[in-house]
C-alpha cells in the first residue's frame, strides 16, 4: 500500500511537471495535439477599466468575469487600439490597426443635419458611403476566415459595424446589415444578452451535433446605453452610487456579467468547458457622467486617456494557459488574434501587428504598443487623425496631430504611478519624450 501511495504521488508530480513544461513553452504554438479548442471571445461595450470586481471596484460585483480572470492569464495593462467601438472591433477581428484596415471611426463624413442623422435615409446614405470601405475590409483575413482552415464554425452576435456577419468571414450570425431594415451598431445582433442567449445556445448545439469546433463572437450591447437594467440591480446601487445615472451604469456592468455567467454555465453543462478558450476584452473605456444618463464624461470614450483606451485582457483555458495576474507587461487587443491562432496551430498573417502573448520570449522582448485616435465621422487618415499614443512600462506619450489639433501639446505620464494621468511629465523628461516620439514615428512610417 505504501508503494502504491509513492507511485501515485510520483504520477501526480510527473503530471504537474508535464503541464508546467507545456505552460512555459517559448515557441509560438502551444502543443495541443489533435485537439481543436472551442473559442468564446467576450467583448464588453463602453466599460471603464476599473469597473470590475477583479480590477478592484468598490461596489460593482462581477463574479463570473472575476472567475475567468483569476483562473486565466490576465493582463491588467491591456489596451484597445482606439477608443471607439467601430474601429476597435475591426482591429480585434483582423489583428490590424485602424490605419491598416481603414475603418477609422464609426461613420464616414456626412452632410446631413443632426436632426436627420439617424433616420432611415441617413442609414441608406451611410451604407452607400461605407460600401468601398467595407469592400476593402471584406478582403482582409479575419479570425473566422483563418479558423476555417481547421474546420471551425463561427458565430457573430452583438455589436458589429461591418454590415452582414459574412463580411467578417463568420459562417453564422445575427447582424443582417440591411440599412433599409434599420440598425447601425449591429441591428438584430444587439438583442443578444439583453433578451437572452438562445441564438448562442442553438449554435453550440449545432456545432456539437456536427462534431465541429466553434468560435463565438459575444459582443452584447452592454453595458452600453441605454442604461436600463432590471430594477433588482438598479435598486441595489441607488443608496450607494453618487447619482442615479451612475447607479444605472453600475447595474448595467453587473447585468453584463450575469449574461457572461449564463454563457459559461451553458458550456459547462454541455461538458465543453475544459476544451473551450475564453478571452475577455472591452472595445473602449467609459466614465459615466454623474448627471446625464447614458452619457460619458471627458477623458474617457473617444479620448487617448486611460479611461478611453485601457482594458483588462483575459486568456482562459484550463490546463493549457497558466493562471497569472500580469501587472507589468503592456499588451493591446491586436494580440488576441495571433494568440488564438497559435493555440489552434495557425500562423498569423504577415500584416498582423500583435504577438502571441503566451510566447514568453516575444512578450519580454516587446518594448511598446500603440493606439491611434481618429475622428468619429472620418474621411481619410491625414484629415481624420487626432492622436497617436505609445505605451511602455512605465511611460505613456500622447501625441496630438499637429495639423488637425494644432492647439494641443504632447503629454507624458507615468501610468504605473499615475493611472489617472494628472501629472504631465512632458517638461520634466524631454529625453524620454524625444525617444518615444522617434519610436512612434518609426512605427507610423511602416
């Protein structure tokens, strides 16, 4: 009996050693054998980087996302490529910066007045002006396109600006993309989450029946406005929040987390959890205006500041991705595509700008990531560029475009010591400014 006990302990130790070796592989592809993991990409919409339980919020509770974060590889210094949803989502699905995929903002420039802006005529006009941009986007390889090499089915739900789901290479989807039928952010796709998850459940069952791996794009219109949470959640926050508007936003963050929990639970019920990768990211940040419902405050959405571009990024696959809270490496949403492709044994395209963050050598050797901010209503790169941003550990340099924002000056922050960006160090460290400016120009010229 003693020998059996020793043998069992030795076997457990060997198993741990094997998994440890797998976790610490430094090549760009994790050895998964013949296994093809399912993938669920969860994308929050308009949420501040601090507004989660695992990121330390005092009142908001997000137990389901907390679980993914604590059991996965979580980067607390993650960044979106841009602080606006349309170009941000296009970057996630292609692994390219906005200046590469050419979707710079949410809408092309219009002549319509604001009072007519969201009428049906405006939507049709938008579709006409957007068509050449979407035609170009459709030619770009996306995550679903590349996963088809391995037999994946893919589902689009929620936010999607690029017309029909098939424009992104998805095999299935909710967004029809017909402007005559209404919609702008993702039309029929926007019902997901707020009105249940049946579309996703049915898709999972179909993929299981066909014995095919799947990729799910879960980008619900949450906590995005309208901030209309269930009364049970709203009443929880009304006594503690600084204002009713903030209580509504906090409640929306919790409602979003509940839907994530429902999705995770369903995959567990189907006994698929151990073969499913979950990735979490937010499209852009948010600071809720204290007085105006459904409105954001300055220095958040559409800005180059932390509450505009920063987001935690989580990679979770039990048994294959080692749990760790990474508080030192700076990554961005472009890293999602190469990392997922590597886990599926697929090489990224040459144009993709991110890295596989599970490759420890590449992660350690990367010195900076970038963001870029364009006009909401855009025309071309030169006339629509507002800011370029370079991020390192610990410095962040915000560079306003000298032609379009001639009044603005560069700003330098130590984001590890000053995450609220209140102490501009530009005058104090001119040599750091010059170095970061040169590095940004070098990247931009490529």
